[in-house]
């Protein structure tokens, strides 16, 4: 079981503003706050997405091949979340659409270059 995923942030306030604007569409909210950043999820006891300054104080960098994969409830929610991310300044990686018979997804790079994959399975 996953308790959460953490992304590095070069500017934690800018990253928080970006990610805080997205989860409202998928019923997530800030669930924990730290000096280095914060975490978002349905509640503190559920899996979360953390966006934090690195613990070793070195600049955050994008993980090659790393993707965060939040699940959403409908195809429309995948598309809305993707469009909202682009509106907030994210870079397009692949618009919402079918990727396999039971997999509908959208990809973008957030403001720090991380690559979330919004998906609906089934």
C-alpha cells in the first residue's frame, strides 16, 4: 500500500499554488503542512501527494521516468484536470485520451518539470 508520493519543488510556494489549484477537482485538499512544503489528499490518514523542498537542501530535480498517477472518477475529470493544469502553466505531454482498452489518461509536466499521469482505469 502507498501512503503517499512526494515531488521535489524548487519554489515550494509556487509549487503549492499550482498543486492546490488542481486537487479540488478530485476531492483532495491540503492534509499536512511542513516547513519544507505540504501534502494533499482526502485526509491525513489516506495516501497523499507531497510537494516539498528537498531534505538535503540541494535543488530539486526531475526524476527521469518517475510519474505520479492520481486516479480520477470519470473521463471528464481526467480532461478537466489536464486542461486546468495547462491553464496554470503546465507543459503538455499528452492530452486526455484512451491509451489502452481499459486505460484513459492525460499527461503534463508541472511547474518544476514533474510528470503527473491522470488516469481512469476500467
